[in-house]
């Protein structure tokens, strides 16, 4: 068995060798600035345009509708601030279990004078189109609902929400960082106006991503500066990163269906092994509307962080909350959004599968988790004999 066993693919993924290979020439011989006219720059520009086309095709968008960014966080911030700043005033709608890269700009805009409705998700971690419909006001300018949640993996009814927003003439943004290249997306069919993606969740490098902007959507510039990206975002393009994202997109598209089937089956095996060893564990989030590669569990009576450290010692990488909030003492806002108490939220563990995960890895991890949870529980009982 090769260690470490990496079960944190929702936090980031390794760059695939084919992706590195595709990127290499753009560090060396094709190093030109893609905005220049001589041939060293031209070949960089062509590579960027190929990547743009690969992403556009995967979304059923046109290449002109893809704007490259530094990642998912920038895509989310640019979408939300871009719409709000262009409109100048109005009402925004989102949910209480979004990534902080959506929630925080929304809350900042509220402080700046915009009206904000934050919809609650239910105990399964789902929001409905009806909730969105009920929240819409005459001055609503933007609805942002993520496609799949990064902690509990629940998949939201974005096509229904998109149809509703289109009907009312409201811009609809979705953070699809966890689903792009993993689940089918069709921005025309799903009536999406803005969609965020990130390279490093998709076996491409960190620090590159994109925002799909439907033609005709009016938003302010992402970044003041040069005229790159049709004037939407100033700044010299991250050519190797963009090439990597394009390559990773093409591979992901090819493998999407088979990987989804494979990972769903592996996840179910993993879960049944864990359930038979630790009968009182609880699955967080919907069992059916769920990302193929996501498991999020509560182990009543133990701290997720303690399980995490013990797992690390055994060569297994997992997560307690999301990686972005690790180190904060507050329990995960996603887990409290689905109604977990602070203690329950602190007993959670997120296990996210990916390309390198196979049956052996899952079996080893399930056995280690069983031993660790049993060990921590007997320790806890010795220390606090009165508590259950
Ligand atoms: C990782 C992640 C982001 C942030 O993307 P970066 O490229 O790391 O900035 C945003 N939203 C979701 C759902 C994520 O999982």
C-alpha cells in the first residue's frame, strides 16, 4: 500500500502528469506575452484560446464567455462584486452554506448598503427553488447558489433556480468549483449567467480558474489595468496555468461519467465498511443528491480534529471542516447550517475520494478510522466516567 492515502480531494488535487507536460513549453520556449504580435507570443495566445475553447465546450458556452481568473475565490468575488457594483444598489440572495468566497463578499456588500437575504438550507443540506422564489423582491439583482457544497457534497437544484431567475430577469451565479469536470453542466440548459471554476480541484495547478459570463451580462471589471480578457480583467495571463486548466478540463470531460460511477461505488463500499464497524456514526447531508466523491460523517463522542491527527500519523489525509476554515475555533458554518450542534459539528470528518483512490485505500482507511474512533472513545470514557 502506498502512503499517504489522500482523502481530501475537495480541498485540492495533485496536478496530473499529462497536465504538467502540456504546461511545460509555456514556461520555456513559448514564454511570450499572449498580448503581443510576434510568434513567441502568438503560440502562447493560441494555447490560451484552445484552453478557453475546451472550457467553453464543456459548459456549452462560447469562448468569448470565459474569463480566466486566479481561481475560484476571484471568480466568486468578481461575479458578486461585479454585478453589485454595476447595479449600484439592490437586493442579493444567497444561502447560509456557501463557501466563504461567496458569503464574505455578500456580507461586505450588505455593510455597504445592499439588501441581503441569506436562505437557510434544510437538515439534508438542500435549498429549494421555491425558497428562492419566495425571497425575490422587485429590486433583486443577483441570486447566488452553489452547485455542490464543498463540505457535505449536496447538489442543489440549480437548473430550477436558473429557470426561475431567467424568467424574472435576475442574474443567477453558481459556484461550480466542486462540480466542474465532475458532473455534467450546461449553462444554456440550466440558465446560468455566471459560473465559477477552479483549476486545483480538477488536477490542474493552484492559482488559476475561470468565470463564465453569459453574453450580455453587465458587470464591472474584475481588475483595473490592461485590456486583457476583452477589458474585463487587466493583468498578463497566467499562460502555463491556463494551459494546464484546459488540459485538465479535456481529460476530466472524457473521464467524467466513468469516474462518477467508480467513485460512487467506492464511496458506498467505504460507507458500509465504516457503518458496520462504527454503527452509531451519522452521515451529514443528503444520501441521494450528493457528489460521487464526498463522504461527511459525525462520530458522536469524538473530536474530528483528534481523528484527523491520528489518521495523519497512519498516513491518511482527511479533513474536519473545510481546509479553508481549519485553525478557526468556530465549528463549520455548513454543519451548523444543517442543524448540527457545536459538539456534533466538531465530531465531523470529511473524506473526499479521487483519481488515486482505490478499493485497497478505502479498506485501509476504514480500518484505521475504526481503531482510532474506538481508541478515542475508550480514552474519553476513562477520563469522564459520568458522560455518555
Ligand atoms: C475551493 C473552493 C473555492 C475556492 O477556490 P480557490 O481556487 O481555492 O480560490 C470556492 N468555492 C468552492 C465550493 C470551493 O470548494
